[in-house]
C-alpha cells in the first residue's frame, strides 16, 4: 500500500518559508499565525483527524464491505417496512401448548338455541376456528354458519370492555365493585316490587339453577324467557292434539314424502344441522328406491324451497285451506280421518287448485304419494303458521299414520319454557303501574325483539333500575342504568341440555379478553351480597358442585367424579340413559275446534321470516355473516321485501325501489326485491336487521321489519293478512353477488343448463339408464405443454349436488380458515366480494315458476390451468400434487389470471381490505386475533384463491413424515368439507385407486363444469337427481 | 426499375425556395408562442395534471379506485393501453414502410407521425405499469438475473408484451432521432442563441452535411426503416395475443392479429390526421402538409376501416361457425346485451362513417375529414372497450356476470393520457421541426433527378 504523507518534509517546510514571494504583510513580516495557517492550507475541516496511516488495518475488501453495509443500512433505514414488533416467547410454558401446534377444546356454542357441540381450535391460547364436535349426538361434528362466525363476535372491537353506568345521556366507565354495590342495594330495596329477568331460551340446567337460586333469595323475581322466532304455536297445537307439551323430533331420514308448508326446515326452522343431515341421507343416489320426495308450498323461495322436487308457490294465508282440502281429498279417497268431517268438508282440492292457480297435476300426484307412502310421509307446517294449520296437519299425519316418523328415543325437553305473550303484556302492565323495581336484560334485547305495540320501550323507561347484561350495546341496553359486559361463549363455563339423553358441556378456551364476567357469575356475585366477592372460578365451582351433587349421581357413571368431570369436559358431551316422555295419544276431538278459514284473501299478506345472516339480530354486527350471500337472493348486507314479478309490475316497482307497507297502523318503508317464484301479493321480509344500537359493522344495515309485528297477531305473530302496500319514494341499492333477471330474454334464460354447467336428471331417468347423463370425461388430448406427472397424491374434490342444499355454511368455514377479509357493502355492489368459495344459484324455467339449481364453485385446480400460463411473473404455479398454487409475494397483480379463469374463482385485493372497512376494524389488534396464523394475510394488489386448504395438507404431510407413514388423501379434510352438514363435499387423493374420489370421478353421474375447455378440472360434480315424475310438470 | 416520378402529385404545393421552407418549418420554434397555443397548452397540461393526480390516488389507495371488478379485471387500463399502442402504428407505417416503398409524399408528415408514435407508446407504456396491483414490483416482469433464480413466465403473453412494447419504443426513438440529426445540424447552423447552439450541437453529433455523412445516414435510415417495418406488424400482433391466447369467449380468436394490426393503422392514421389538420392550419404549413396528404391518409383510413369492418363480420361468422354456444352468446351479447351501446358506437364510427371516404369530395373536405377521423378515434377506443369489457363482463359462468362501470378516476386517467399525449405534441411542435427539414427539401419540385421539362425552365 502506498503510504500517504501527511506532513511536509521539514526541509521542504523551511524552503517554503524562505521564498521571496509574499501575499500579505503578515506573511512578509513572518507573523506566526500566518505561518501556521500556511501549513494548513484548507483550514480546519472534518477530514483533519482522518489519518490514512491509521487505516492500515482496514483492507480494501473491508472498506468495501463497510461502505456496502452502510449503504444497506441507509437503504433499510429509509424503507417503509416498519417493525411489526417482537414475537415474545412464553416465559412460563403453559401445559398442553406447543407453540405452532393447535390445541382443540370441546365446548358448546350458544349461537342459537340448539346448543351444538363444538371443537374449538386454539393457537397459542387464542381460539381461531370452530368446528363441530364429532362426539356430539345431535350435531355430529358439524356446525352451521352462525356457529362458525361466532368466533368474530369474540374478537368484535365493539364488545364492551368494562361495566358502564348511566350518567345523564352518557354511559361512564365504572368498577364492577361500584356497580355491584349499587345493584345489590337496589335488589335489596326492591322489597315487594317485582324484579324482572328477561332472558332468551335457557337450556342450561345449571344456569337455570342460578336463576332458581336468585328467585329463592329474591322471591319477588319473575323470569321471562322469549325468542323472536319460536316453536310455541307448533307445541300448543301438539298439546291440543296429543296432550303432551312438545312436538316430537322427527326421523327425517325415514320420510319418503315430505310436504313442507311455509317451512324452511333445511334453513332456519328447527335444528338445521341435524335436519339437513337426515334429509340428505334420504337423497342418496346409491339408493334410488329410498329417494325422498320434497313438496314445498311457500310464499317466497327458501333454502328448503330451492331443494324441493315440487315447489308450489302459495300465499301463506292459504296454507290452511290447502291442508283442509287435502284432508277432504284423502277422505274421499277412503282414508279415515280422525276428526269430524265438518271441519274440512267443502274444501275440494280442485277448487283450491283453481283459486290459487296451483297445478292440479301436482296436487293429484301429492295425494297419490301421500296415500302410497302412508307411515313414511310427513306434512310439516312452518313455525310461523297459525295454530289451526298445525292442528290440521297433525290430523293429516295421524290419518296417514305418519306418526311412525316421530322419534320416541329422544325428545326436546326445555329446561325453561318460553313465556306466553300474555305474561309479557302483564309485565308491561306491572311496569306501568309502578310495580317493577328492577329489570334485568339477561343477554337479551326485548326493546328490539318484542312487538312494538307491547309498548315495552316506553314502559321500561319508568323502571328505576334497568340492568343490561350484554356482550355489546343493543337497543335495550341503551335505555338502561347499567350495562354489564358479559363473556363470550368461548370465555364461559356451562352445561346444556337441549334434548333428552345427553348434556353438552361448555368450557372457556380463552381468559376473558376484557373486564367482563359471565352472566351467571354476575347473578351469583349479587346473591352473595355484601361484602362483594368476586372470583373468576365462582361459576366454574358452582357448575362443578351442581354436577357433583345433582347431576352426576343420576348418570350412573363408573368413574369417580373428578375423572368423570375431566372426561366430560374433554369429550364435551355426557351421554346417559334417560327416559323419554311419551308422545301421548291422539285426541279425536282436536279437529272439532278447527275454525273456518276466511274464504277471501284480499290484499297483501306480509310474512316475516328469520334472517339467514343476522339471525334474530344477534349477528348483525358480524361482518362474515352479513357478507355471506343470502342463500336464495344472494343479497348481502341488507334485508328486503321479496315480492313476485307480477306484484312488482302491478305496484310499478323495480328491484330496490322502496315500497311502503302498512299493517293496521304499523308502517314500514323497505326496498322491494323481485324474487322469482314468489307468490303473488305476498311480501316476505326477514327480521333481524335494522337495529338502532349496534356496532360499527351493523350500523345502518337493513331495515327493522319487526315494527310490523303486533302482540295481537290475529293470524300468527309473523304473518299479517290484509296489509296495504303502495309504492314508496326513492330507491335503494341492494348488494347482490349475482345478477338478477336472467329471465329477461332468450339469450340469458336457462343459460347454465344450455352450457352444461348444470347437468341434472330425474331419479326415474337414472333408474332407467344409469348412463343417461352421458357427460364426457376429461380425455387425453395433445397439449403444447408437457403433462404434469403427479407422482404421489393428487388432490381432488367431489361435490355431490344431490346433497348440497346451498346453505353457505362452507363459505363461512372457508372465510374463517383462510383469513378472508370482509369487504363491505360498497365493494359487493361493485362485485369485489372476496369469498374463495361460493354457492352459485341458477334459476331455470320461468320467473313465475323457477327451478333452482345450486352449485358450489371454487377453484377447480385444473390440470391445464388457464390461469397458470398467463401469469407473467410465474406467481401462480402447478404443484406436483395437482394444486394451482398462489405465491402472494411474487404476485404483482396484473389480474390476467382472473380474466383467464373460466370459473372466475380468483379474488383480487382491490384495496387493502383490512384497512378499507369502516374504522379499519379488521386491522384492530383484537380482530386480528381471529386470523389463522397458518395462512398469510394478503396485502393490497394481490390475487388470491382457494388452494384446497394447502396449510392443512402441509400439516398432515409433515405429520405423516414425522410418524413415518405413507401420506394418504384421507389424512386431510378441507375446511368446507368439515363444515358441510350434508357431507356433500368429499376430498381426497385421485391417484389412490381405492379412494372415494377416484371412484366418483369415474361415476356415471360425474361431470365437470366447462369440460369442453379441456381445463381438466379436479372438482367433480355429481349430477343432481330430481325426484319428479316425467308426466307431471 | 425506372419510376416516373412526374406521374406523382407534387408532394408539396408551389415551388417554395428552400430557405423559405426552412423558415416556415422553424418559425414555431423561434417565435413567441401565441395566446391560442398557450390556452391549448394550459388545457392539455391541466388534463395531464388531472391524470397524474388520478394515478397518484390509484397508487395510494389501490386499483379499487377504478371500476374494475370480478369478472371485469381489465377495463379502462388495458383499453387505453391497446388504444395508444394502436395510435403509434401510423407513425411507424408512415416513416418506415412508406419510406421503403418510396412514397415521397410521406416526407411532409413522417416526422410528425414518428413523434406521435413515440408519444403514443409513452402513453401506452404507462398503463401496463399502473394497472398492476403492486406497481412497485412491476420490475418482476423484466427478465434479470436474481438470487431467486426466478425468471418471468416466458409463456405469458404479458411478458411478450413487455418485449414488444419496449422494443417498439426503442426502435421508434432511435429511428426518430436518426432522422433528426441533419435537422439538428441545420438548427445549430441557424441559431444565434448560445444555449440552443450548445444543445443542437450536442444532438447533431457533429453533422456537417458531408456527402459521406449523407451516404452513411441514408444507409442507417434504411436499415432502421427495415428494422421498424416488422414492428408495425409484430407489436400489435403481440398485443392481440394478450387476448387471443386467453380462453375467454370474444378473446380466443385467431383473427385477432391481422384485425388488431389493421385497427391500429386505422386509428393511428385517424389520430395523425386529427393532429395534422390543426398543425398545418396553426403553423401555416398548408402547402407542405397538403390536401393531397390528407386525401391519401383518408384512403388508407378507408382501406383499413374496411378491413376492420370485415373483421367484425368475420367475428359473427366465426361465432356461428365455431358451433360454440358461449362464443355465439358473446357475439350476440356484444350487439344486444348490456354493452350494446358501446358496440354500436364502435360499428358506426369504425365502419359506417369511414365509408364516406369513397367520395372524393368528402376525402378532400377538411372539416368533414376532421369529424370522421375524430369519430374513428372514438370508435377505435370503443372497439377495445367492447372487446375487453363486454367479453369479460359475461363470460362462461353466468353466476359471475357483472356489469362494469368506470369511476371518475378511470375517466381522469383516460383524459390524463390524452393530456400527456397532446402536451408532448404541443411541446414537440415548438421545440423541434415538425416537418423534416432535410427530407422535405428532397421532394420540392426539381430536387429529384428527372428528365422532365420542369427541370430546365
């Protein structure tokens, strides 16, 4: 290295000074400071201390390394990639937790009243996914959409975090102690005045015991239990006919002929999880002789109506006449009717058919079927129909000895009966006369749910102490003095007994996230009185003690209690022998009191149904549910008034135009929606929307149609005749995921059938010729590109369209598993919904009498995938096991793949959707906890799609490798498959010759969507067989 | 082969002295811009700024600011891209193909057309980048060695696009610049302004008008013309493969390459006409860019317009002949579905109106020509819109069908691209000779070797 001289040679210095040249007088006179400065030509600078000789230790390479390191630092320091924080290891390793491995806990969901058993998947202590508990005798490992979606209720940023006390018009944060003190003294001072506890269904014995204890301590307490939709009418009709309290459970799987009257038993009536499974057992194409046949008479299409073999549109107030006409017809055909003929004589089926323009052929076929299948047919009226329809249907079923279908091995035995509406009216009376000291809304919202003419809202304001125990604010809590935040299901202990023969256990899977308490705990704390003691184990111990003392002895377990208890919690269910109350015997005089139907149905009839999405309003702040397309109309984020095309024409309204509905003096303005297949002059509206006090997500969503309800409910609380409907002013945008009005012209009618997207047949055809479908199977054509070899497993899916009912439960399961964002109504309006899995609904036929075909549509994982070859950056590639993979990091978002996908199953992040939604709540720390850590959260500008739950495949593969065994297709279950109640989705290895997938791919009913494009899809559809008769249209 | 040039119409009118030609052409560069020019420039730059803001909004919030949806993942973005690429084609055709065919009349308009090619390709080039969801990663489309050993997907037509468009831009730019070298020298020699002189000196690369230089120059120009010629056909062919290689009905069609090339030349000539009509008026170049020029271009518009019309008819035939119900549906849906308005704008502007050019009177009428060429521009934009949006909005599965509606941002970017184009055109018109000084002199009467009478007057 060349040494750089820093200083002048002393000799040179001398010479320099001795020159004759001078530049200033100072220099001339040899001023010392000048001489010094002349040595330092450039003055003092930053490089002064830079001494290259000291740098000897730094080689050139090191120097370059340092320079590049600083450049890299500068580069990194200036980049936008902010630190996302640290991953902190457990200081104390909790038992049972292996970081990175999920832990499953059995528990019970209270999303609805059926208390399905669930298995909750937790990762590092946080619940991330809900699945069914396979040991549960009713739900058998399945769940519904609401139950799946309840996980984001746990992580809802609108949850209350601490107790609130009213102060003027505001609610202020309070300590539990302060609140408890105030309430306990209010309870103690209530003296003889009533304490009203208003709750939903209670089917937990221990929870009931807490209430009993409360009543014991405060004998002036009354408990009111209500549900917006309930089985009260069905049960009271049953009692009239059979003398026992509850309508029995039904062996749906053994019913050959099912006649539904304004019922949606596959959707929202009753225990959907069980009913759909049993129903679909009767639609097994391997057993064509046992194929059931479903007749549905309804006002607007429901999920059940979509699946009907014969769907007959009928206004709900004509159902009674239908049943009477059927009774009359059967009587004429020689069936003995166990009731006096005076009730039904005079109602001929012919005149009924004429009056309501119902196809006579269909009715005749129905009568023929009913007579032929005595003992295995069922007439099932919907829960919203009036009592006389149920009584008449009971007579009909009795006459056809269909009572054989009633289950005698199990029964629903309510822990606490629902309160009658008279009792609720009396409560309002008591409040108004000042006899109620305290009202406790026990996780309920009566202000929103009760018919407005109870005047509950006005009345309750007069109560000196109103306490609401709620998860998040609702219409009722807004009126109260205290709002007490309660735990979510997943933070709670409990036991449930929805039916005879078993208990379903609930255990917390996460510590309460906020300063909340379980509602039973709050009551127990109050019961202890002063001094206030709270202990988070309080209800746990209470539950355990109750079981040890009262329940365990009756179960005859061979285990000691501790073992028993642990096993019960582990399994999530306790099954034991229990006697079932008898059905009772039919009372032939039941038919005597049947009223005459009003012969003239003038004006409009308004039918109110429960929402598929929002439930009774409980899920109105749940983005997953609101964005789940309505199973029939595919509308998201709203409810609407479904009317028929003819009615729309006569009112001169189009989709989205407001109509004004008047029932008595109750009015509602709501957008209309033309529902193909709706009965004329019938308006069907779903309840559960339009809550006034709700969180970010639910605010302004839908319209509150419960304002139309009346306590009188002359016909039924949910069906109102003689209402007046006029065109309102203005219109409204309904966000649907599918276009409407494909009936309009020749080009678009039946287009799915014309393109062989939907291929169907009838049971008859299939019996005659199993190969009737004659669907071409993928063939081996020459290709420009090399063929994928697929060594090892090759993934394939089979969707049995005979079993798929189009409910959409799988969609929510997929959303939950794959961290799919909520996009909001504005984005659905411009067709940017993100769900990877969708249920396509196709109408065929006419707008008056459409036939509905559903088709699950997801990535077909084509062998010749059109998406793969067009991606310019190779961000979507083919895996050796046959998946079309998506590499998010590589994706630049040209969207070419989406254009070229004939199935349009790719989804693009047009925005950062987690940030896009109101208040960015999807990015909040709380909501993010719901994310599955195994799945990347996609950023803006990236394409995404279904990959058959690749994370599950990888998990199963590593497990197989770890356990030194062969990796099998059956090791993996996709999220949609797991959630499907009817097992319509099957998944596995195509290369495995013994697998069901391999078998079904070559089945005669198998077909591929758009097979002629030679995309070679790996999703096989098994054609739907309709159980119709050729000559009967 | 002996060519009798006297049979051709004079490429420029009158017999202006060469010096006067220079002066007319250079005048806009040395005079102060007029008020009109300033107003027009203000309008175009405003549009440009609106476009820039809209692109900024898109970058900040995401593609969601546009109307694109599922299934219409491409809409205005790619429509604009194809439209602008098409506009560029006239320039290359005029400068390269007509040069090789010794069409002397091209000399008056070639420079301008070439400049328009470059500007149009610049406008077009914006869209493939901004249409990506993550434009900051658009570099992934370019093959470069990297530590992931990750190359672009060479079987994707979008990668071919990258090559086609970048090649096109490079060749056009070099061709244009080479043509400008003698003009830079002339400008250098004429100017007295020091700064200008320096700039012109640098760009003229020491051009001294020596015979040797001319000899080399002519060779290079010819070779470049030869290189550019296949591009006229190839670039839009490759662009059309974006659609033809896809399987979407309405896209998947072998007719696309010739159809697109004809359409590109068609729209390109229309755009050149549109701009030249103004330029010749504003800059008093009516005898350099003559009515004959316009008429000749109108003839090409008539020819290519008829080819486009033929393609439209063939699409109907193929829709029926293919036997594919989806294909037939798409064609019917274009004409009678929700985007029927777009289809009929396209057909009337591209097929019906240009047929008026069969009449000589109309061909030679500047106002009518202006109206028709503007309609052709509109029609050709709609052609791309119909192909892209109408096909995507209703493809195979009816469940996914959805109507596309553009947003304000979409419109802003579309107008912004026009703003960019016209701003560049206006700036070009004032900074560089819009007609080639060197070439135009070669076609004044008497410049060509001839044995005709007019040489010895």
